[in-house]
C-alpha cells in the first residue's frame, strides 16, 4: 500500500537526503497530526508538488507539527506526453468535479474556460478567486491520489487564449458530439505520426515514446458555439468523438484522460 502524501514547498525540500530531519507545520502538519493521527514509526511521503518525493518515517507527531526522517529521495520524471484539460465553466460545481476526477486520473494542467454558452460567469474578483479555488481542488485530489505532482491551474481563458494554447500543443482535441473521427483513432493517428518522426530522425521525440502536450477541450452544458469550434479548428485543433452518448461536462474530460492514457502509453 502506498504511503500517505503531504506537500512542502520546493525550497523546504531542496538538498535533503537520507537521514535528514524535516518538520511540517501549518495546514499539512495539522492534517497529519490531528486528522490522520500519524504516530512515530509510520511511513509517509513528503512531496514538493513538482515531481520530487521523499520517502520518510515519522519521528515526532506533536499537535500541529509532524517531524519526519528522510529514508529515500525519489525524483519522478514528467511524462513524455503531458495532458492539459481545458474545462468550460459549468453550473452545479460540475467543472470542479471534472478537474478533481481528472487530477486523480493523472492530468498535468487544467485551464478554466469562459465559453460563450457557460451559464456560470467569472467576473471581477471571481476571475481571480475562481482559479485559486480550482488550485485547492486539484491539490486535495492530488493528495488523495498520492501524487508527487500537483496539476498547474491556468488563468481564466477566452477563445483567443485557447487558440494560442492550441497552436503550441502537440495535439489539441475538441471533444464534440458532431465529430466523425473517434478519439481513439485521432490519438492513434497522432501517435503514428510521432513514431514516424522518430524513425526519420527528427528532433524533439524521445526514443520509444511520443512527446508533446495533448490539450483536451470540454465545452459547457449548452455545448460549444459554431464560432468557437471554427476558431479552434483554424488554430489547429482536431474534433474527436468520445463514445456514442453525450457526456456531461463533468464526465467528458476524465473519460478522455482514461482513453488517452491507454492509447498514448501513459498507462
């Protein structure tokens, strides 16, 4: 069974090696000692949220402060293929449910999207507070999944910002019910193209693995507008069909993560 995970700032973990002592206070220390009730001798992992994992043993568990000794340092490299979920704002916290589940499944970054048909609107202070709430959601989900990395949460984006993201992506996917190509087929086509580039000796492809950022775009309850779809396709995105049924905004992203993780070799 994997060890419970707690997070510390990268600067707090920098340079620590086996035998070093580390104290966690604040919210993480309180969670460890008053909620998890960890005791001396129990194993825990302390991570920096960016791929560094320290395997530790509890040496002290005072109220609000957890002290551990480092047993091993395990850097976890980022995957060759990174996943970014562009999630349209949705009512009833369905957008938060989507990013929570996608985090547990392995998403690397999420971007909140103010789509034309989004019922929920982030205006004024909400445009700043909304992403911060999403960061709390993905951090809690990453801890639950015992990940060493916490997905990045971008600023609220509109169509223009998403077109820039699409242009920089290795593969950008519009998850849309009117698509004719299945998501699996689109992923396989891209994988074959990546493999062909590797065989041809082109730069930027790691040996035996595809490389690049895969962007998944999920619309709101009312779907994407024709203008949005046209803009994304013009920027280089491909439309992809995810199954035979229309999925909720909270379901489509996580389902795509599962399928792409299998097709692109992350699982």
